[in-house]
C-alpha cells in the first residue's frame, strides 16, 4: 500500500468520524415548534437554588423560545437538585406560571428550585 493510499484511508476515516460526532450532537438537541433555541441556566452565587434560564434566537418564534426557556429551567433544577419544582420570580399574586423577559433575541425566566426536606 502506498503512502498516498494510507493518507486517503486516514482522511476518509477522519471525515467519517467527524460526521458521526456531528450527528450525535444534533440528536441531543431538543426542538420547540420545530426550532432549536440554544440555552443555558446560570445560578446566583449566594444561593444556587436561585437561577436565570435563557435561550437565544427568539426571533425564530417567541412561543418556542418560551418553551425552551422552561425546559432549561426544569433541566437546571433536575440536574442540580433532583427536583422539577420551581417557584417563579416576579409572578403577581394570584397568577400562575413563569414571567418571561425578552431582551433583543433572548428570552429568559427566573426562578428558585424547591427542595423538599
């Protein structure tokens, strides 16, 4: 086998591996209303139960972005405290659900993970 053939095989292997990795990452993406909204949740330094979850690309659809923000919030509490119970920040008395904030192309929601002792 010539050196050139070895490089071709090695190159094909690298391309195939890169394609598999790319596919695996895409499968982990959760779509909302058919769109992907990259998101994160960040904890407050004083108390990690308090957090802000946000998603980008809200221009693709505000309703989908709000659902994605709820998903990030719930995932944050489950991953860090084993609970999906959330007390939402800024909810008026007698109202239910989270209060969404929109800034440019970002939708965010603030809450506190509820831990039952």
